[in-house]
C-alpha cells in the first residue's frame, strides 16, 4: 500500500531504529508472537468437549467470514479449517516484505510484549466495570467482551457468548471454551476490523473520494469501530443477517470505544500488540466474570 497519498500504518508513528517499540511493531514480530495463540485456538476448537455448546465447534464470526471468503476463492473443504490462520501468516509476511524492515526476532521481547498487552487491557476492564455499574446492568463483565461468537447452531449461540460465558456453568470446560473463543476473537476480529477494514476504508476515502488524510483517518476509525460493535449484535452469515445479542446502547457504546482504542493501538503499536491486547482483555474478562459475577 505504499505510494503517495496511500495509507501506510508505518508512517503514522516512527520509533528509534531497533528500539523495543520499533522491533515489536514489525509484522514479523506479530506473526511469531501470535503463532502460539493461533495454534491454541485451532487445536482448542478441535479437541475441546463441546457438549455445552450443542455439539458444535467454537468459531468466532470473523473466522467464519475468512473461512467462507477463502473457500469462495478456491480453498477446498479439507483446507477450510486452516485457511484463516494461513491468511494471517501470509498477510503479515507480505507486510514484512513490503515494509523492508529487519527480519530478526528477539525472544527476550516476548515477556515484555505479554506484560504490555496485559497492561493495555486494563483500561478496557476498568471501563467495562464502570459501565456495568453506571448502567446498573446485571453483573456480567462478559457482555462487554470483545469476541463475536459464531457456533454452528442457534441453540448453542443462545447459550454462549464469547469471553463472558453467558449461561455457561463455571466448570473447567466452560472456562476453557470461553478462553478459546476469546483468543480467536482477539486474532481474527483485529485482522478483519483493524488490519483489513481500516486499510480498505483509508484507500476508499483517500484515493477514490479524495478526502483529506486527517478526515480519512477519523472516518475510517469511527466506521470500523461502529461496525466492530454492531457485529456483536447483528451478524451476517450464510447470506443473511442474524441476531446475536439483544441490542443495548451501553454495550454498543462500550464496544465502539473499544474499537477506537484498538484502532489507536494498531496505528501506534502494530497488529501484534493490538491483537494481544484484545486476547488478554477477553481472557481477563472470562475470569473476572466467572469468579466475581456468576453465581
């Protein structure tokens, strides 16, 4: 996406060469850092006992969108399950090549990256707790969790909400199912709503509609955040729109704010830290909801 007038995340912020902030914002860091989470999500959806979920595999909406798109482009059914994680790796590798940045990876940065993601998730946890209290909603931080859920039948969808465990008993299987879905949401929602959608919107507004760069950034961030929030309530699957959760203004506003927050993180810190922050927010929300709000 290089070129005059085109959107390029790298030119929004620059850090000292080979500093921690510069290294960890590279696409190669995102690919390696997220690889264990991708493997965890893929193996988890295969091996988890899904009785609580109506004998269904746990799939987030963004994952299913990618799966369907890549299937339409020619990936056979046997490869459909691995097409989305392959897409993540291919996209990040292509970004690394076009960025012309160094390919080295310092495994000593992994610990600080995890700590950074956890700390960056804290403001969202605090905000969700505040909005729960301010709106006097039933105690369930999970209703604000970032993950959009898609399971393979409606009965299961009614029993389960990503990173919140709505209706799922507090058991090892229930917690693990929530964590797996939250991890998938962190990776694939950030891929769709930040890495892909924001870049597409920027190209649309700047190159086609000739809107100024500043206004294009604002519009892209706000629209992507609003769509990110809306898809938790109404999802488009199998050629039709389906209700996922009852609409609540407080939830919609929180997720829109979260979408803006993740967009800013994406611009400043890159895809790896943004997806990691989303993953750890969802994971923390699972435990807070399970041990403090569910009876």
